[in-house]
C-alpha cells in the first residue's frame, strides 16, 4: 500500500468514526427522550434515562475530538496538492467545528442541572426548571442549525483539493460542493426564513449523501492514480 493510499484510508476511517458517533446526540437522543411541546415529559425522560443523555454529551465531545484528527488527516493527505487550501480546511474543520461541539455541550449540561434541581435552583419552581431545561435543549438544536454553515464551508476547500488531487474521482469533488451548498442554505434558512427550513432539509437530504459516498471511497478504494489532475505541482502553487 502506497503512502498516499494509506493516508486516504486513515482519513476515511476517522471520517467513518465521525459519521457513526455524531448522530447519537444529533438524532437518537431527541427521538428517544424529547417530547415536542412538553417540557415536563422531556425532563422526566432525561431523569429516568440519565445515562443515555450523558452518553449524548460525551458523544458530542468525542465527535469534536475526532473532527480535530480528521482535519489533520486531510491535511496530511492533501498538503502536497495545495498547502494553503489544506491549511484552510484544517482551520474550519479541525478548529472551528470542534469548538462548536465543545461549546454546545454546555447547553445539555445546563439542562441536566435543571432537571436534577440542585439546591441553588430552589428559587425556581419545578415547572420553571423544566421550562428552562427545555430552553437549553432548544438552544442546543439552534446551535446545530447555526453550525451547519461551517459544516458546509469546510467542504468547499475539501472539494477543491479533491478536484486538483489527481488521485480521487472528480465527481466526488463536485458532489462535495453540492453537499456544502446544501448545508449553507439550510443554515441560511434557519437564520432568515425558518418556515422553509424543514422543506429545504427534505430537498437537501439526498444531496448530503455526498459526504458518506466520499468517506466510503476513501475507506474502501483509497487513493488511486489515473484521475485527471487540474493543478500545478504544490511547489509551484505555494
């Protein structure tokens, strides 16, 4: 196995970990524990299944850490293609996105404190604590929607590097661009026109399989020579 092929498969494996772990808090926890419009039932579910909820907090932390290593893995893979774009990718995917994950767990931690009703929260009634807990859970979801702009933006330098690499199919690069646009548009809809957010998400959902296909290609196929290159050697481009 060549060095570049090994780097591609390592990046694919780290990407796979991210794809497998991130949905636990993003999808499973809300579906399993949250009751829409019912703060009391949601708080009761969290209290009854605290370990499940805490695992959601840990999954966000772990996803943030994995994202750091993913950014570094992509830098090692693409630095000879274009070092500046590879560094931009690391800044967005390996620094900014993990920071969002680490920050967002505070909302879940606050919700958990309110559900437990510590002594210093005795000035609030149980109903008020439950409403505040739901507020922090909602803030977690709002932060996820805001972060989608970063989920999209990091795919643009990644797509450019794929298109220039010569060792990955160019179609993956174009799909990643569409995937990135879909994320950015979803974040835009959340901020500007939330009434169309669900409809836009339904339309964008198939496009967002681009990341999964790209991850599987890296993991299974690795890096292969023979794809048309569209860049000058890295020594000249930097």
